[in-house]
C-alpha cells in the first residue's frame, strides 16, 4: 500500500483548558480570597460581625406599595421579598409596553408610507439619544402635574384616574376569590401551552394547521368558569369610590408604577423597534412578493411569512434588550417606587450592613437575568431545532 494511503492516527485535539487558563483562574481566586479576608478583618476591627441574621429583625419602615401583605413590624426579609415582587411586576409591565411599542414602530419603519417611516425614525432617534432616567422624570412630573388631584379624579368607564393612582374594579376580598385567581393563572396558561404544542406537532407531522385562537379563547372562558364552580368562588367585584381624601375599594396601579412602566416601555421600545426592523429587512423580498402573488393580504403576509422568519434572527438581540430592561428597573427609586433597590437602600441605612445587603441584591438580579436569558435562549434553540427538522 502506498505510504500516502496508510491509515494515520487521528491528530491530538488541543486541550480545552490550558495551563495559562488554570494559572489565570487560580490568580483570580487568590485575589478574591485576599479581598474577602481583608474585608472580614476590617469589619472585625470595627466590631461588626458579618452575617445575615439581621434579616429576621423588624424592618421598621413602610413601603409605598406591596403585592403581599407587609407592615413596618415585618422582618427585613419580608420587606426585600416585597421589593423583589414589585421589581418583577414593573419589569413585566415594562416588557409588555416595550414589545407592543417596538412591534408597532418596527412595522412602521419598513412600511410603504414615507411619513410613517419618518415618524418611526424620529421616535427611535429621540428615545435612543435621551437618558432613560430623564425620560422617567419628565413623564413622572407630567403625570403628577397634569392629572387631577384625588378629589377631582377623572372617571373613564370603569377607571378612576388621578395623580395618585389609576383605580379599577377588582375581585372582592375573599379567600375563595384568591384561590380561584391563582388557579386560573396556573391552569389557563398551562392549557394554552399544551394545546399550542399539540397544534405545532400536528402541523409538523401532517402539514395541517389546527385551530389556535378560537381554542385559546375557549380555554380562557371555560376553565375559569369551571374553577369558579369547583372552588365556590363568589367572584364579586369591589369598585373604587371616593371617601374623604382617598379612594377605597377596587385595586390600583400607583402613579409611580405607571410612569416607570411607560418610561421603560417607550425607551426600550425604540431599541426593540430597531432590532425588529433589522430582522424584517433580512427577510428576502422575493418571499414577500411570492406571498403577494398568491393573493395573501398584507396582514397575513406579515403574520405568516415575515414574523416567523424575523423571530429566528431577532431573539438573540432581544435577549440583550430584555435583560437590560430588567436591570434598568432599578431607576424606579428616582420616583419613589418601592422596588428591590429602594428596599435595599433603606435596609442599608438602618442596619449598616452594606456588604451583605448588596451581595444579596446583586445575587437576586443575577438570578433573575440568568433565568430570563435562559428562557429566551431555550426558545431560540427550539425554533432553530424545529426549522432544522423541517429542512430535513
């Protein structure tokens, strides 16, 4: 056999971790250990015993609002939990506003209308070049000074609007109503997710597009009705009414919550619009023309041809925008919203435990950001895997 045909052993693959990598990691670990020992020594000299036992002590301060029952007599741990839930709530509201604004402006930026494109471009340029905290303060000042005081509140249908909050009817206080609401928040999304998964698998297997929207609407009506019967929930409504210098009954979104959600939604909506515009322009124009030649309306072309391809390319940059928005909720402290950073700052001022409190706050933000990024990465991987199966 000629020598050039003689089987040769496979070449050695380079090691994934080199000695230089190990040396750098050990050096970094050594520096961190030295810093930790130095901090511990300084705290011991000052007579401070590091630890998290202060979390069980009475907090002694109130919050502007809370999604759970909280009072000044509760512990610091409960106060931080309330601040965390407030942060998650305003982040979810801001993400909803940002996605809606970003989708609308992104579609306008690639529309056939020149005025619409100019309007979208102006919006993006304005919000991309302003500090987010300035946007928040302008909206907050405009809301406080522009909306009426509580005794002159405006009533718009079921809503009562003042410069203190936006009030709306809500379920009457009853444990059965609370259990019904929690059960609905779990059962309805689970049923919708299972049905959409079934439709996707059926379409991939048989090529038949199943019914989606009517079934989701049916789930949204049938499941809550059935749970109300099973749990015996009265489902009575409590409506807001003016009593003296306050409005009692119903529920409310504070003006701080609303302004933070709107400010972050508008600011990050401009960033998301640019991401979507890039994804839309990456779709080959020939596919859009072919869909139009088949007689599809513009809305169906956008929904069935453009957006599915856009999602594949925009999820990674959207991941970055979503995580940035979650971190930027920390500016809520500027308008007095009791988010995680606000509670952490008050805790530090009262306990003189900056190191422990900041470590705990950083860890919470890190976990939240990793969970959000991981969920979006998983979604992106599923889309790419599904497209890979369809290509085969």
